[in-house]
């Protein structure tokens, strides 16, 4: 991963490149912004540029290859162990950083999801940030920087990352993956500026899975009790993807609402399902659609609080088919 191969984030790339070439890299960075938009890739590109034997992040030298394979002895990663990053992990990292670099000019540590540092771990890390040494570089990544200790944030150089522009994301999908324009439109609408979402496991869900889910949903009627409970059970079992599934439902009802108001097709997500949108929209009123969107919103908030999933989804489906 080189700076050049990262899509978007030009200002951040420039800033890091210039800091590196003028030997003014900060001792600690906080890359902040939504997940899945390339913060980790940028951290790896920076590591490569710092370690590269050609000084460019060439991709061919032994140092670059070790970074790519995550086996460079001077590059360390800290990730949450379960739900949090614990003090033992920070102590291990500090011990590593206390040794001289083995092959590179400095040691680099990447802390992923830094908001998961628990209080003790955060306070331990603070010590390292307060007494920086010339041959260490800490890169923290976080989608929720406000959850970090304020004292940690103030001792890093903060670098905000924004979602990838939709137009850019669409170009990349069409060019690099040879996806047709309709699919690219749907993927970019649902991925909300995240490459990981548009290209990762969600891709299948967003294209094929979405059609099946909406077919089942719109096939339900207030009288179809058994199919409704079966569908609720199936959705509730899919704990990991449930938030994305609810996003798909939400996008569908938002489409119906936009269609009601006569907005152009281009503003809708499900442009491959125009027949369905036309049919279902004729059975709904503006207020029924707003009610369904608010039911979806409520369910999403409930699920974030760990309520009984199956029950929450059953209640939701009943409100959606009413
Ligand atoms: Zn290289």
C-alpha cells in the first residue's frame, strides 16, 4: 500500500508526505473518521514510507514487503482484546518501544479502534505520549475520537478523515471492478462513503441479498402471521448483519417517500426495483411511510441497547406490514 494507491484523502497524504520529507513527523498521530474509509491503509502507507530502503515506499524493497506482510520487526499493532484495549497490551507495547529499532529508523505502533482503550490503558499510554522519544511513532485510529481521554487527544496530532465522495467511490467501483452503473449506484448509496462496505462482505448483501430481503418484506401482509414470525426469526439470527439489513429496509422506505414527492430516480437507492417501488408506494401515504421510518429508527436504537433481538424484530415487522 503506497500513498499513491490510496483513493481520496489527498490533503492527508500531502500533509504526511511533507512532514516525512522535511523530517517533521509528529511523535503521535490520531487518524479520526468513520470506519472503513482508509485510515488503516494510510497508517500502513506511512509506515512503508518511513521504513522503505529507497525512501519512497517503493513496494519492492525488503522493508516495504515486510510492512505489507505485517511481519516487520519494528511495526507493531494493538487491537482490542474482546471489547477493550487493556493495560497489559499497552505495557507490552511500551516494552517493545523501549528497545532500539531493529531494522528501521524508528519503531511504529498502530493502535486500532483507539476509543476502546480502557481507562487504565489510556492512562498508561499517556505516559508514553508525554515523554516521546525520537525513534518512536504512534498512530492511533478511531471512529469515535470523542470517547478518548482528552489528555490523549491533546498530545497527538489529529488528522481528520472524511467519507469518500460518492462520485469518486462510484468511479472506482465501475473502473476497477467492472460493476455496472446500476449496481455501483446501489452500492455507493448504501455504503455511505465506506470502501470496506462497498467492497467487503456487505457487497453481496447489498446487491443480491437486498432483493431477496425486500421481496420477502413486501410479500408480507398483516394477516400472514406465520411467515412474519419466520422472517423475524431469520433476521434476528443474523446478529452481525442485522444493522445493515435494517439500513436496507430504511433505504427502501426512504425511496418510497422520495418517490411520493416525485423526486428523480437518481436520488433513490433501489433503482433496480422501480416496479416494486411504484407498486408499494401506491399503497402507502406520507404519514404511514414516516411512521415506518420512525419504527426502523426506534428498532435500531433498541438493538444497540441489547434488547431481545427476536422480539424487537417481530414488533418492527408488524409495524412495517400494517
Ligand atoms: Zn521500499
